[in-house]
C-alpha cells in the first residue's frame, strides 16, 4: 500500500498497537500512513501541533468510558467521585496558569466555547463587533455564514489600510457610533500583538463586554511572549490544542461577577461565571468528554514547566526567522512580518490562487493552508494568501537555520508552480530533511 511519502508500509508491524491492528487493519493502516506523513512532511499549519505521548495516553484512556453530565459535586450520574477530582484538577491548573477567577473545561472545542459566550451574554439581534474573516478574524466573531453573523447584528472593525494592523482609532469611533454589546479581540490570521488594554478602554467607554479569543496564541500567553488578556477582558475563550499542545477541546475563562449585570442582565439571578457554566451545560452540551479533560490537565501540567516558556519563545523566534527569510526572497507578508507564531504570504500579485499554491506545496511535502488576506478579491474557497505557522516544527526541534531552508523549499515550489519534477525533488528533500528530527507523540520506528 502506497503512503504519502511514496514508500511501502511493512506489515504486520503494529507499533505497539496490537489490539487496533487485530481488530481493524484498515484504520490501523491509515494510522500508520498518517504517522509516516507526520514524520516526512513539514507541518506548517498554524493551528496544528504535536501533542506529547502523555497527552495522547490520557486522550485514549478509560476516562473515555465515564459519563459525567453536570459539574463536579453536581452530577446526574453516580460513580463520578474520581472524575470530579479530575475536572477540578484541570480547572485549578487552568486558573493558576492564567490568573483567572473562573474556568470551564467542558466545551467540546473553540466554536462551542464561543457559542456559549454568546448565549451567556447576549440576546438575539444584539450587536457584536469583531475582526472580519478576510482581515484575520474568525467565523464565530460575526461572519455572515456563521450563526454569529445570522443570529446577531455584526459590526466589523477594520485594519489600517497601510499597516494592515488593527486601527484602534477607527475601532473606537465605530464602537461609539454602534454601541455593541460585545466586542471580540482575537483572530485566526492576525500575526501581530493584540492591545488588550486599548480594547478594554474602548469597551468600557461603550459599556460593552470584551471577550478575547486566544485559541491560536494560548501557548504564547502561557509562555509570556504574548500579553495575557485575563485582567482586561470579561471572558476569554480558547481551544486546548494548537500552541498549548493539548487535546482537541476548548475552555472558557471568566470573572466571577458581571460588571454589567445591572445594565445588561438586571433580572438574572446568576453571576457571570454561573451564566457561562449554564450556557455550556445544559443549554448547549450534554456530558463532557472526560478523556479530553484528562488530557487537558496533562497539557496544563506540561505548560506549567519552565521549559514551556522557552518553547513559546522559540516559536516566535522561528516565525520571525521564517518571515525574514521569505522577505529576503522577495515575498510580501501581511503586516510586513510577525510578532507571534504565524505569518501570511500575500500572493495577490500572482496569477495562481492561494489554494493552488497550497496544493502544490502539499505535493512537495509542505503542509500549509490557503488563507484570505486584507483586500482579497478572490473567493474564500480560493483566496490570495498562504498562512504559515511554526508551533509544530518548533516542537520537532527545528531552529532558525532550518527556517531558512524551509523558506528555500517554499520558494522552489512557488517560483515553479507548474514543474512537477521540481515538486517531486523538493518532496524527496523535505522527507530527508524531516527525518533528522523527532516527532513528539509518534513511536520511533
């Protein structure tokens, strides 16, 4: 059976998974192929990373078996004493890492976490301000095709035309004119630092809730290389993977009390923390995934180690090095560079779309995603940009020198987008290049 690197997978090698190999050879084969791909390609998806073996063990543990509808001490099923301890442990670790008064670790992922915030804070048709998707925002921050854009009135704020960074003066003017009830700060393709203090000042001027979505930069916040939004925001949401290297899940941080309760929720009997919890369960979800919560607790323990701070610093250093190497080769980047883990190639002056370049890079073993850029005139299914991220390659141990080589690989493909022989040659070089590094969580061959 051919795999993504063009070689054959030896059988019946089980790599320590004899039960899976015996029960379902097809899924086992796909797993082996995915491992081979992870070992021999450059994972430059900004939202992807490598979870540790410990996190993966917790994810695949017997906590999968336990149904725990409710919250610690208030479950609707018996036999939850141990998982009560587990969820409480995850909550306390999360609160300690971020300095938050309250934490909810039950959201199944980032979008449900954001949806819970909407249901806890807003009524249908309330106004919501967020960064538009083409300018680096997220679907759930008020984009038209998402519930957040159809159930609520969306009020976009914009980037400065020249700097391509958030125009805080324009944001303030828009907020004063529109009086939104909630302002989002965060995004999926914004390579610069968010000014939470400025956003908090603007939100206070218009009596608006300020909610930070740190799904992409969560690990950078923990590492101290990006400001912590907790002291500035009413609520903070995040996924539990990406730069924090945990399982696929989500969480919500918040204050206990709602500073706007007399104004926005005068009839509510519950404080902010309680309304958040009630929005997650029972309003939007049923039983939590206790195996995911176990894995999150493990990831938080790993992130509390001093080595994680070094890792976060390395992510940013690698991103800056990759950005500089691409700039030196004549590429344009959104905002001209990066302050975090990602950079966005602006390919509006090229004849091919971002999707076309992403497909060609993938054939060469360089895994990245096509992405919209500010002022993009192409359809969102095509786009004019490529988003690159360094969390995964940093987890593999790559340094600044390797970023220069990665830029050379990218350049070879993009300069000759229709030369399949070049792509095949780069694919072989990338595979050889990657095999010199360890991949966390994947057994050694």
